[in-house]
C-alpha cells in the first residue's frame, strides 16, 4: 500500500467501547473468586433487558437484549446491576482526554464511542500503524474493551466498526469495500424503512448507493438522503469538538468502604494518573491539588497539596499525598475519594533558565525537598530568604513562604564589597582625637558610597566606608548624613 494513498483524503477513526456500562461499574462491585456472572440491565420500552455482560454470564447463554426474567431463568446466580449513565459519561470523558493526546479533532458520541480525525497525525506518530498500536496500548492500560472502525468520514468509520481493534490501517480501496458491503440493518433507520429495503431487495449499503439519487428521494425521507450525502462526503458531518474542561474533578467510589490509609493509595494513584492525562491534554501543569475523603456516615476529611513549582508527574504527586496523608485524621470507613484541581499554569516551553550545560537537576531537587517538607510538616513551618525591594542592607532580605514570587530591585545596590553577616543592630562608633574608635582605633580604607532608602516616608541617607584596625581586621561603617553619626554595620571574615 503506497503511503500517498492514505494521505489523499481524510481518515477518521471510530472507537467503540461495547462493555463500558459493565466496566464502569466493576470497581464498585464486590470482587469474588471465582468471578460471578454479571449483567448490566437497561430499561427498554417498559421492559428491563440485558445491555451487556461479562464472559462468565455469556457462558450461561446470557446475551444482549434478553429480558431480565429470561436471563435469570438461564442463570439463577446472575448478578444484575442497573445501568448508570452518569458514571458512563464520566468514564467516556476520561477516555476522551486520553485520546485527545492522539488527535486534536475529537468528538464524543453519546453511544459509548469517540470519533478521531487522524489525517494530520501521520508525521507525529511516524505512521498510522504506530498511532493505532500506541492508542491500543494506552486503552489496554485503562482496562477497557475497545473496538474500532476506519473510514473517510465519521459516519463511514462508525458503520465499518469491526469486532476487534485494528492496528493496521486499511487501504482506500479496502475502506470503500467494507463500507459498500455493510448490511443495511446497521443503518440507524426506523422499522418502516428497513422493511422497504427488504421489499426492494436491497441488502447492503452498496446496493442502496447504486440507486439513482432521484429514486431515493422519492422513496425515502430527507434524513436518509442527508445521511447518504454525508457518507459520500457531499456534505460535512457537523458535530461539536471535544474540549477539556477548565477544571479537573474525578472520584472513585467503594461501597464496601476503605478502612486503612494503605488501601487508599491505589485509588489515589488511579485518580492522579487521570489528572496527568488531563494535564497532558491541556498542555499545562498544576500548582495545587485537593483531596476529599467521604465516609458513608459522618463528616468528610480534606487535605490540600500545594506545590512549590508546577508539575504533571503523578508519581511525585502520589508521594507528596502519601506524606501528608500520614498527618491526616480520617473517618473510620471511606466510601468515596474525590480529587480536584483548578490551579494550572502553562507547561514550560524549552529549557528555561538553565546553566551552561542545561542541567536543572538542582532546581528540581530543591522543589522536591520543599514539597516533601511541606507535606510532612506543613507550609507554615517552612520559610526561605529572598531579596527584598529595599536599598537599606538590614531590610534588603526577608523570609517568605517557599515558592512565593517576590519582585526584587538589584540594579542600584552597592557595588563595593560588603560583608555577608551584619550586626543585629548597627553599633555606634566614637570619635577620639579626630579618629574613629570602636573597641580600638579604626582607619578608613575606601568610600564613601551613598545609599538612600525610604525616600517616600522619611528619607535616610548613609555613606558607607570600608575601614580596618591595626591588626588588619576589616569593618563596614556608615555615617548618617542627617546626624553625622558613625556606626559599624558589619564585619568581614
């Protein structure tokens, strides 16, 4: 198959999750050995019918569309659970976030499916087959059953959906052959139109498309004509594109309850991995996450993880959450775990402010240390020195919460050497026989260099000098211009 044959037109991928109603509820059902037959039921025309089931139920002859009474007659041990559409849609949104990494053009289909246009992703994944294989691997990691169809438009891809996941892209001719050989019973039409197809001897979509358009418009309604036009790419399939939400919220329920902190780590890991899928889809990092642990009875427990620098690594977030969880008093039994985050920043572009060799490991280790101490001790126990916007040396630094951004003004500070350590309070200097004296006579070596601070309140002008004594020890002095008094402000080593 030539490469250009697959690049000459749009290529759409339809993902269908046939067991999504079951796989969404499985984590909430009791895990028993050996596994019991399970069926998900749905209300259809005043009758409860089987929507899908697991392999153990299929072995008893349970299949979709069976009434619940027939299913229980075939398998008295059948575990029956009602369909929960809201949870299904939440799970489908999670899968959409994962697939959003493979294509920016994605649409959510309400019937447990997703549409992806992969035409523009050839170079990114170095081939369509590589894209399909990688997508299949990611879906398997999510423990979800997926099948797919590939066509030149969304409707065609849905119609030719296969019974298994395809990891090889069919040629253009193969796509057309599969579409034309599709049984008309797969079309989303009413029973009256299906009966008309049978009366006309039409069995496949190819038979229907072979009829003149004028004959079709006389025999069938506008909806079918529009549908055929979209299949032929004569009209576009307009559907809203998927866009990740502005905030992340996900939860895991466990009706049996979780009774110790170690058992919380696995569902917390799952939620953090879902968060990282969301962050990668939006190409951003988070600065804060919030956990909520809700019991069946009683007040929920909460904890907040504040990060000194943004990140999107679920392993680091889990480590920090585990450290802070040790200090948290939890209810006796946890039924629901909720993860929330809305503090996001854009993902760093390029290498940023690195050193000559592009090594930012020191900065990363510093952030990890701050976050670990914060999780174990609390942010109120931590502080870091930073430069302040003040020209007076004793006010030029301050302590702030780690990670807090402070604007600094460094351009007009002293250029002459100054000691690292200052006296807690400037010490007055005497003048004896017209010579500076502090414990012993001092001699000026260099200066002055003037500093002016707090001019908008009460102006303070100081002239700083470098001095020494008879043994060579060096001192940092200043003279107040208003009072002409001298002070020792610091000592050099």
